[in-house]
C-alpha cells in the first residue's frame, strides 16, 4: 500500500521541515492502516504526478484506443461491425486488457465481452460500466472504444494499488458487441439482449447478404439457440446501476471549454426504410408525362421530411400547438436521410425502385410520434399523386431515456473532485447535457438506472475519421471514473 504515496528518500528529523514531513507520513500511514481510500482523496499538495496515474489513465489508454483504431475490416478506413473478423480481433484485445486489470472474463451468447471483479459482500448488487466495440463505416476511433478503455484503465489503477479486494459491490465492465446496428440495421443488439428487451425473433434478422444474426453467431461457435439467447438477460435485482463514458459527439463541451459533462437524458430514436416502387423504363423513349418515376417521388419525400423537421412551426395550429404538442417540445428535433439506393441504378434507365432510410430523433417521445405520424400521412398522399407505390418499414424504435438523478449527482461530484486535483484545477460547475445520439445506456435503462459521462471531442465531430479526443481529456475521464469508484464502491 505504500506505493500509493509518492516515494521519498529516507531522512531523519533533524530540523523543523523534516519533522513536518515525518508527521505527514505518520498521518498518511494511519489513514492507510484504517483502510481509508486515498487514491484521489488526499490533499492536492500530497499528490504528485505519479498519483494522478498518467501512465495508466492517459498514456496506456490512448495507446489502446489507437490499437483498436487499427483493427478494421477495411484497408483504408475504420469499419468493425457485428461479428466481423475485425470485431473478433478487437474482442480478443479487450478481453486481454480486462484480464490485465485483474478482471475475470467471459463472452455471452450475443458476443458481449464481460470483465468482472467480485466484492467483499458477495451478495451486493453489481455496478455495470460499459460501451460498444463496433463502429460505423469510415468511423473515428473513439466512439465506443473510449468508454471501454476508460473503465478498464480505472480498474487497473485499483489493481496496481491493491484496492480491487476492497470493493463494497462487484464491478463489471462490458464491451457490447453491437450498438451502431450497421450490419443488421437494428441497434443495441448486445445491450438490448442483456437488458431483456430484444425479442428472440431478432435472431432471424438478416444482413444484406441474407445472413441471419443466428447464422453469424453459429459461424463463430456460439450456440445461439433461443434458450441460450435468454441467458444473456441480466436479473435487474442483481444490478446496482449502469454507467457509460462516451465522447459527446457534439460541440457543447468544447464551446464551454470544459472536458467533461454529465448527461441528463438521451433522445428517442426511430429508424425507417421507405420503399418507393414505380415503372422501370427506357430513359429515352418514355415521355415525361407518362412516367411513374420513383426517384422523383423519393426526392420530394426527402425534401418534405426536411421541411417537416426543420420548420415544424409551419405546421403549428393557432394554439401554438401541433397535434396537442407545445411548440417548445420540438426543440432538438432532428431528421436525417442517411442512405439511398435505386434499382437498377443505370444512367439510361428510369428506376423501377428506390429506397431510402429515415432517422428521426427527439428529446420528447410524443414529438417524435407526431412527426412520424405526419410524415407517414404525407408519404401516402405524395405517392398517390405520383402514382407510385410506397411502403414504410419500421426498423428501430427507442424511447427517450432519462438518466437517474442520484447516479448523475454522484457523477457530477466525482467530476468536480477529480478536476480539482488536476493541473487545470477547474472549479466551474459540471455541465449537464442532453444527448441526441443513441447509446447503450438507452437499452440498459430498461434493466437498471443509468448515468452517463460525456467527454469533449474536437469540433463536435463524430462518425468520421476526423473524430478526435485530446489525450488530457481521456485522462480527465479516467480520473473522474476512478474518483466515482472510490467514492461509491471502495469500502
């Protein structure tokens, strides 16, 4: 335990200064003997650079994030999807790092990687900390990976300084197998299965190659029967709460010049696939007035969606309400068409079919439902006027999730305490943010109470190779999580 303190050369108390140092050493020794945690709890002048754990929380963490950033299924950009070859390589790395931090590891039937350390009280509810190891296509290296690595790093500090055996409750780190939903077009496969909200029918969802989720699991020696699938679900009575560290993916923290923020809640999300079918024909022989062109109809629908989401006030009635929803509820509403495809996709052919995806997000679930209802109604009207057939497929729906007030308060205290011990010495109140991006915490909120910590990212850029988090901000996140563990989990 003496390693917790900055090492000093031996001395004898021959003057007042040395006597003072001796008194401090005795005091600290008594604190150690009493079992009082002092990792970050000592006065700032008693903590040197070594006690801020730069090597583990910053240098090692940054190195590991960069390692994961090179594990990709593509040669020229980062892509790591559910049970791809790269995801399996990443899982091995993460599992090794968990074991290096002193955690017992295993993989569940949905491919989630678990690392757990037990507590003095074997029956205590477990604190879960996690994020996802999959990525979008042409991704940045911090989305998901940052949260996993920060959690492992914080626990490694406890291991190095002999504190893992002094936990009041078990702590479990989880690297979820799929959050982005790129391969199977449905998000939160890993966390939703664990939270018990993913139906067994999800095993039959197919990717673009016709491979089912169940097939992908079987191909990698996972016996994903419905019986085993049910075993992924956790018992809510065995869980204390879930905490997730994640890059902000927005510009607010950077604008506030603050490295960390606590999340108040996560916007609800709906994903659609809109299929427009018309008459395929020769580009040179079918007169314009005789065409049933699905591309033109799809274009009008996309513009309609933008108008509906960008200027919802244009659809408000005289009470400044829209279908009973106050105008202010539409703040934060965003809608995106992220993918579009046509068949047969030839320059001299009028398309026969076009499909595009729709992503609708709002902080208020009723707002999202109103927009969805109005968009669906207007799709029908537009398609009838264009004499094309339109189908809307619902691919994903997640209600807004609100962070637990108690966990959020504890996270804010941990951030303030950690920041006061850094060279920055930030004294400002910790920002409270809403998240427009979906996170595994949304799914986990169906299992237990959740709390989230956001980390500043450059320019608010994410889902891009330009995504970047400063090394010192990664360090700050690790310190805050370590302080959270010290304040809430150490005996």
